[in-house]
C-alpha cells in the first residue's frame, strides 16, 4: 500500500510518500518547504504569513514528492500509483491547516482515492515506525504496550499506547510546552525561533548543576508537566547576572546586550554564565521529563518507549533517556531520525498506514483545537 501524506499544520508545507510492504514502512520521498525564515525576526509564527506561504508551497511540494518517488511523468500517471491520501486535520493554525485539508479533499474527490484524516500529534508518534537507512542499526521492533512522549513546541504529552491507534493520555503540560520554554528563554538571550537547538548548542559548554532551577511538578502524583514557571526562573536568574536586563533600561540597551550574546561578544566570564544558564535549564527540563517517563514505564510495564516531536532531536535528551532505559531490562527506546522529529508529512502517512481510517471527504473539517482523546 502506498500513501501520500500531507502536512500543513503550522509553518512547514510537507508532502511525503511511504510504502507499507512486508510489515515495513519504507520512506519513498519526504519533501518539506518552510516559511520559518519569515517568522524568525518576530520570534513567533505569524499565522497570516504562514497560511499564505502554505498556499504558495503546496503544489510544488506535492509535485516534488511524486517525482522523487516515481520519477518524472504525467501527473495523472504519478497519482495513479497512490492508494490513499493522508492529511493532518489538527491541531494547528486554522489558515495553515485549511490549505492541506482542502487540497487533500480535492485530490480525494478528483482521483477517487480514500482520504485518511490524521491527528498531528499521533503523526509525531508514528515517525518512530518509519524505516530509514539508519533503521538497520535498530535491533528490536516496537512492541506494545508502549509509552509515547511527544515533546514539541506546542505539546509535552505522555501517552500509553496499547496497540496501533489506541492511546490513553496519561498527562500533558498545564501551561507552556518544553519546546516553548526553550524558545522563550532563547528569545530572551536574543536568539530567533526555534530556540531549542541554540540552547542545546550553548549548553554543551555549560555546567548543568551550576544554577539550581526548579524541577516543576517533579514530585506530583500525576503525569502532568508545567514549564512556564521555569521560564520566569530563567528570566530572574539571567537578570541577576546581567543587571542590564533589570528595570529602567532602554529597549536599545537590551537589544545591544542580546546582540552581544548572539555575536559571542561577551567577556569570558559572561559567556560562561550564558552556557551555565542554558545547561542548567536543559537539565531542569530533561530531569522532569525523564523522571516522569521512568515512573510511567514502571507503572505500566511497557515494552517500548517512543520519543517524538521537535525536542526529541536533542542529543542530550536522547543520551539521558538511553541511560534511563538501560535500567529497564525489558524496555527498548526508539526515536525518529532528526529530520523526522520536527514537522513532516512522512509521519502523517505512517500514522495513516498503521492506524488510519478513511473518512468521506465531505465529513473532514480542519480542527485547530483537536486533542488526543478526540482522535
Ligand atoms: O515538532 P516541532 O517541529 O513543531 C511543533 O509541532 O511544535 O517542534 C518544534 C520545537 C521548537 O520548540 C524547537 O525549539 C524544538 O522543537 N527543537 C529542539 C531541537 N530541535 C527543535 N529542542 C531542543 N533541541 C533540539 N535539537
Ligand atoms: Zn509538530
């Protein structure tokens, strides 16, 4: 079975083709265009610009995904090799989602192919099921029950996955997501979105134990998370070390300081403080994620742990999780390749291949607020 996936929930316009064959899911093409650069200056996604770019990118991205999979040819012939179409219908930005959903509905109608709506968050988890070149080093196959941690810019969710498509939400963030916390702290230092990779890079030179940031909800008896307080703690701690950020400074002074951080123009001592701030922030976030994951893995005696979402690309998080899973003899850890951690359409096609149900195109509507339990 060959599935065309379409993903347009935020600032990425993506189309991918996967083929399910002999119990494996092969990636035939994975095309992504992004409007990220246009949002970098403002520090956050501008929905109107993201939606306009989705419209501009969707057809070239679709064509490229088809050609990369099947070679050049008449579009109708290329489309004839597709068995089904999968599309993200939420959560996300309404203007962006609509572009993918309406494109997919039109294709389903015109080509008379089944259309499978996919929850973006479920898609992130299914990135773990795609066989890529690196897959050959994977020794164990994913087995259920599995524990899935989705750590992205919008979500920090912990789910029990009992079988394909069967999810129980164990907990989620009550305010900011882990990725959002990284993005906002990086912004304070003057770095554009996405801040996660920048914090990760600076953290490699810092001491993770230097600043005792709070470990929010570490001891709570549930599987919820909260990261907005940590962002405030990061702000207060940064102000302590850099008086220039305290009240009564002009915006220009603040911008000047941020420029100095970004351009690496600080004194050696100041640089080290920035590295320590980043390493300590990372340590606080990862400690909470790992503790809760470990507790849930034991409570539900899971066979597999599936990491996903943009923050899953973080090397340190992967290493620390790897060390944690070594303590669990019957559990294996999985994470997607870096390119499949952040938003892409291959994960959407993968979710459809394993757990999707076709729905008549007339009954599919974009749902920006879609959550797990509604899937
Ligand atoms: O999954 P994603 O691409 O988009 C959402 O659905 O939100 O995740 C984006 C998030 C951003 O917050 C970004 O800062 C974070 O993932 N991120 C990282 C890394 N790469 C992306 N965080 C930490 N380390 C990374 N290497
Ligand atoms: Zn995402």
